[in-house]
């Protein structure tokens, strides 16, 4: 009998810029009928083990995950890590460095917004983050600006101020993808190129971009994603095939902080990630565990 179980390997909690707590994420996964999830908060694994305990109690499988921001060809790129050792000391140190870079970046944003005459203070951003200052991100700034009436919509905050290249944009990426791939591998995990759609690739530019990443050890590509059209999915499937990369998928669920994207089912049901993909990832992880370096 064929395996009809579905999964979601890309989602955020209040440990970064999602609106649901790790426990609420686990409950939402159960409600969405998911067999397995990965919580992929930005630059932090603070949501583990809370999500793990809650999901386990509900019979939902959890695979360790994280979404790391790196600089790739002068652009911000997101690298997903999966199945790594959550206790790996050097990997945890990298995440701590990335969080520190984020905090420095956040101070620049708040100062620049003040220069631009946007009437928000740090306390407004903290409030928008639900009081959790652990890993504040641009969506929290956007919500704070919206709450103060400084912008009319969440998206306008990005379009006018916070988006890449806009007046209150400051990069926080300190490393390139090679470094992130290497540390994910040292921690026993798989490195996956997240939502390639945001890089505007066509088949030939994607092929050029993926070649050096594959050479650096990239393991997979996020083919199934809420913002991928069918045509884009086809492009990334052929990239996966060409470079012998694992295929992964997830919604990028952020709860209220990214309205219109549902856990498991994406935008208006455009997503369906089969369990089979996770089974393949686990096969690779098992093969790799025999050659892993200690943390
Ligand atoms: P940060 O990690 O703090 O730089 O925030 C990155 C997050 O901001 C992304 O994961 C998106 O959720 C959101 N984001 C970035 N750029 C845009 C944009 N142009 N429009 C809407 N959301 C964006
Ligand atoms: Zn996010
Ligand atoms: Fe991302
Ligand atoms: Fe994400």
C-alpha cells in the first residue's frame, strides 16, 4: 500500500518570528494531520525541546531543523539544516554568533527608523514579538510599525523601509553558504537551499548558482514551497535531479506573521509534501552518521 502520510519541514515559532509557541506549533501540526514536522526557526534552535515534547505526546514525529541566513553572491540566502545533533557544541556556538549579529542589526534598524521619522521604539518591537526578545526579526518591526499606524499594511513596511535594499535595511549575514554547510555537516545534519524562488532563478541561472553549492556539499533543495508555482517546482525538481540533491518541502508557516500560508497545505492548498521525502533524508543521515566528527 502506498504511503499517504504528509509532512511539513519548514515552519516558525515564537522562538523566532512565528506567532505560535512551540507547543502551539505541535498542536497545529496534529490538527493539520501531519505525520512529521521540522521547526525551522531563524538562526536558533531554542524552540527545541519544547516542540519535540509536545509533538511526541501527540504522535507527531519531529526532525531537528533550523533556517540560517547567509550571504550568497551579495544576496541574503536561507540555508535549512536538518537532522543535526541539537547538542553539538560548535554548531550551537555558530547559532549564538548569528543571533548576536541579528541583535546588532536590529539596533541599526531601530536607529535608522527613528532618523526616518518612523515613530516606533524598541519596546514596541518587543511587544510585537510577544515579549520574547530571543530572536527578533524584521516581521516584528513590520508589525510594530503597523500597530503604531506608521504603515497601512505589513507588506508596506517591507516595501518602504525593511525589505532588502530599502532605507532601513541592514544585512546581518556574516558567513557564506560553504561555512554553514560545513558546520551543519559537522553537526551530523543535511544542508538544504531554502525557497530558491526568492532568488529569481530560471533554469540556466539556477544551474550556474547550484554548481558551486553542490561542490561545497549542499545536500538538498526545497522544491515544494508555498510560493513556488508549478513551473518553479519543475525547475527545482530538475535541478535536484541534475545535481543529485535531496528534495525537501515545507510551508514556511509563521502563523499570524505570514497570513495566507497554512501549515502543511501552503497557500490555498497548493502544498502537499509526502513523507517519502523525509524517509530519503533519514536514509542519507543514517549513512552519514558513520563518518561524523565529534562536536
Ligand atoms: P530577518 O531574518 O529578521 O532578516 O527577517 C527575514 C524575514 O522577513 C523573512 O523570513 C520573511 O518572513 C520576511 N521578509 C523579508 N523580506 C520581505 C519582503 N520583501 N516582504 C515581506 N516579508 C519579507
Ligand atoms: Zn521568518
Ligand atoms: Fe526563509
Ligand atoms: Fe522560513
